[in-house]
C-alpha cells in the first residue's frame, strides 16, 4: 500500500468508503447492505491490505456503529485508524449561534460514542452550503472542538470548484473531499486542485468509479442515464486499446494526479477490497492516454456527472 504523508498524518492512498456498511447504496449494488459479520470481513480485508483510512458519516445509517464495533474488537489489529466522519446542520428557521454550537457538540458526541473513540481524526462538514449559510459560526465552533481535544482536524465535503475555493478561505479546514473521475475533471480545469495542493490541504477524492456507473452495461441504461451510453462505450474501448481494465484505467487516472492524497472507494465484499488494493498498486497510465481521455470525455452532460440528477 502506498501512503501520503501530509499534515502529520500518514494516510493510505486508498480510503475505504463505508456507506455500504450502514445502508443500501450504489446504482450497481445488487447485494444490499452486508451483515455485521460480512462487514467485519470487508474491514479486515482492508486493514490486512494496509488501509488505515476509513470514511463514514453520522448520516450513513449504522456505518459508524459497525466501524466502532470492528475497531474495538479482537479481530482488528490496526491501532489508531484515520477515521473521517461527517455531520450536517439540521436546518430550521432562525438558528442561533448557541443552537448551532449545541448541534455540533451533540453530533461530535454521537459520533464518538458510535465509533467508540474519544477524539475524531477528521471531522467533515457534509453540506458545503452551510459554510455560507452559517458564516463564522461553523469555523469558530470547529476551532473550539479542536481546542477541546474532540477533533484533530476540520474538513469539508464539496461538489463544485466554487465550494472548494470557499473552503480555502478559512484555515480551520485542513482537508477536503471532492468528486472526481475520468469523466469529470472540472475541479482540475478550474485550477482548484492546484490551489488546494499549494495550500497543503489533504485531498480525498470520491466517486472515482462514478458510483459504479462505469461498470454498467451501456445497452441496459434507462432514464437520463441513456445519455451516458456513448461515453461508457468509449471508456471500454479506450481501456481495451491501452490493455487495461476499466477499473485500472479509471483508478490510475485519479491516483496519479499531483495533490491527490487518498481515493475514497467503497466495497460490498472482501474480494472487492482486495481487488481495489491490487488496483492501487497497478500500472500508471501514460500522458498520451491521459490526453486521450481528456479529449474523449470533455463534453459529458452535467446530469451524468452528478448522481443526484440521475433518473432511471
């Protein structure tokens, strides 16, 4: 396993996404949520393969509970995993500063109890719009949580370049999670990735496989996903021409970008975890191949790039 040393952390280049361990998730997920024993096997495959970074959220069903039970069990040999968990302000009318602080401290306590830890390594704002909606209250409260020894660092999960630039306006945010894949390099084109790297921010990249869309049969697409048919055919053809699997092409495209700290990838089985670990050690792609991909996928419709806009 490769690691990124940044901000006093040594983070595995693969971060295991664990939303699948707490709820049914993913367009290509046919198995549903695994049992706790199955989840333990998935987590064990990750830790045995050198993964030390795990992504979860208070909003991911029982995901935090599963992680807490695993990391406190005798089956786990990994000490001090890098756990990223997320929170979202419950938006009601006229929230006062005290209301927001009370929510955030309450969310931290819930997550620590569920994860069975006394300090959260990476505490991430789930809704980037809250940065604007609540102004200085969020960073001030996050600073207090850090000073109180309840979190190591604050972070934000974003969707757009504009949100990434907003995040960089406040130094309390030391890490960011962004969506990026071989179809979607808008944050590269905007210069956001370069600016984040220059600011020494930890960059977690999610949606590397576009939530499993890359592996779907183009002939079986429905709804507005039909518009992805030609792009998926082009992706398969490019991978075949380069002598790579679609998985390896898509992963290497993101893995080797300057500034990328870790790729957040979920799994439904231990075998998928092992396969992803192998992919992390797989061949890099040439600049020629990268250029081909950039030209081939430069006009993907936004409703394909944003899973929130998918209809089936």
